[in-house]
């Protein structure tokens, strides 16, 4: 590693600026032409029009014009190529599968549930079946808010809070279509989530997402920890709020009776997210999180990689690690679904990166994806799940979700994630309930600017003082601490209730 640039692979056509590069300065033996911002790419050789450009020894795009040595490589001279990134990839299914690691036995302080699952938090939830009942659901939870009514939970120290998770859909949709299927799965995943001791679900009564139908489709039934009712049946908003409050007051003593105790790390399921990525994401925070994932897998835990539009172009790195051909083929199938889905909606897979990603040095989705998959470490890919499906496999798995972080994380939590790990290079204001979220900055400048929102500075890797393995160990230890009850930065800010965003697909009618 050089003081002014980073070379990631000997075969790469570009190096990455560690700081602002001035015209005339030298990187990797070539003179820089013009200003190059931190995290951005500099060509180290002449590249002809149409030639592929490599980073991580992988294709990140094609030269849209001739690029000379020392030139800034970005959106003005790099694109997806004539085939829009749909060039042939060697999926090499299963070629990188390795022997399962020797099992280790780390522990954390968790809440044991009667069904054998373990929680990292102990909440009571209020869910809405439809947007029409969102106000009533929030009013119920607000009664127990530490800000609005600090005395409400004083006698229940083992309850982390009462949270309302509302959304903008639930009606105006095909009652047999994919959209309502996804919503039903998502609500069922939250209603039965280990981090909720109990859940109250509030409907309106006339919506497409009928509560009785949802219960039947989800194989759920009411009991001590699950209560459902409608505003129209209850007699209006005031009576609905009063009923919800009364039901939660009945739940609180029983929820408070449970206490943390030592539990195996095998019960930790981490959802992996990156948002506001930059040119350093694939160099620092993402591979460090990947190293932590490998440690978690060694200890029997589970990590969920997602955001299918953001792994586009790097899926072949995952199929190589698939333990069975059917696992690889399911992932490829989801990639093809997304190609069609974006096309029929007038978009393309390169709609990502976002403007902020590009300002941070990322140019194409092919480049962004190579950094994104680094969050998944090097462990074998055990299974592929569709959005919000229950995750039953242990180890490293994949869930098909959009790249939009709140939607993606909502699917992961519905699938069983009891912790979220979130990397960012541009800054993030994300948090999650009921699963705590840890946020890792990719660069030190962001850490200094937004330290109150970041849990760890992985920019020390770029600065040259810490190895990826060392940072991965720090992250793993933070995962155990957060799972044991240590508040995350986003929890201290009160994030989590507004970030519940089920994936909406299909026509709104």
C-alpha cells in the first residue's frame, strides 16, 4: 500500500486515490492528469475505446472513450459497454466450496424463547395490516413511549420498548398477487420474530390484506403473544387505541419476567447491508465485515447477504461458493428476474449506483457489486431465499431483496435477522427495530464528520494502521456486545420505527 494510492490487484488497470491527487503527482509510475478526488480511480495504462477496465481483477466496465495513463476514470469515460453489462460470466458453480470450518463456541447474553430461538432484544410490537390503521397503531405504541410517557415502562426494565411498525400499503392490490404475498410474509416474519415477546396487529376491517386471511395463509393463530383486531369491529379509533393499550399492559409483566442469560453465538443471525457506498467500501468496511461473517459462521451463526441489484455483475463470485448446484441456479434465476423486472419498468440494472455513490468514486453497478459481495466473506453459500422467507439454514446465505436499504433490511428481519450490520462511506442515518443495527464507516473523514451515527471506523484500514483481519475481529466482538444488549448509536438516537418498509411490487389499484 502506497501513501497516495491503493493497488488492489497486479492485473488491475486502475489504482484508487487515498487522498486528493493533484495534476502532475505520480501514482504507480504514471503522472496524474487533472484532479482526482479521494476514493476515485486513476488509469495506470492506456485503454482503448471498448476495452474492459479491471478492478479487483474483475471487469468494472468498458472504456467509452480512449483513456490515457494517469487520467481520472469515472462516468465520463467508463460505462457498461455495448451489452449493458450482460457479458458472459464464468459461474464456475461450486468450484470455491471449502471444508466447513472447525466449530468454535463464543457466547453472548440473550433472551431464550420457549421455541428454542434466542433474542437480542425484548420488545413488544404493534403492527398495522394496512396504512389505514397506522395512526391507531402509532397511538398505541406512543402511550408507552419513553419520551411521551416515561413512567409507562418503569416497572418493566427487561422490556426494551413498545414499537409501532406501520407501512404505506395493505390495500388497492391484487388479493392473490405477488405484492400481497410479500406483505403477508413480511408481517408474519415480524409477528413471530424472536426479538418480540408479543405483538398486537391492528387492521381497519375492509382492506385487501384481511387479518383472518393473513393468519390462515401464515399458519398463525391468536394466543398470549399475538393479538389481532380491526378498527371497524372495535368501534372506532379511540376504542381501538384503548384496547391495544390494555392488551399490551397484560403482556408487559410476562415479557418482563424473561432475563438475559449466556447463549451460543449460533443463535445470532446478522443481516448485511451497505448504503451510501463509496470507492473505499470494497477496500475497508465491506471486506472487514466479511471477515467478521467468516468468524460468525465458525461459531455456528448465520449471515444474510442481500440487495440483488447491488450484487449484479458479481454473482459469479457467489455461485463459485454454492454448496449445491440448485443453490447457485436459484441465485442466477433471481438475477434474471431482476433483469426482466427493471426492463418492464423502464429501467436498467445500472440505475445503481446512486448519485452519492458516484460522488464517492463508484462508477458502474459492476464496480459497486464487487465491493458489495465482500460483505459476505469467504464462507460457503448454503442457501438462497426469496424476500422475507424464513431463514432456516446456518452459515452464510443469500436473500433476494431490492437494493434500497430499508426495504432490504425489512426482508432480512422478517426472515429472522436479529442484528443488522451496515457499512457506509457517504454517511447513514439508518436504524432498525426490533433488531439493533451497527454502522461502520469506510473512511476516517466520514468517521470524524458523523461519529455520533457510526459505531466503528473501518477507515483505519485505508489509513494503513489496521489489517482487514484485525478489523473483522473488532466487528465480531461488537456483534457479540450488541447482541448482549449494548446499545448501538442508532438505538440511542431512537431510530427503528420509521424504517419498516415492506417491498411493494405490482399495480396500485
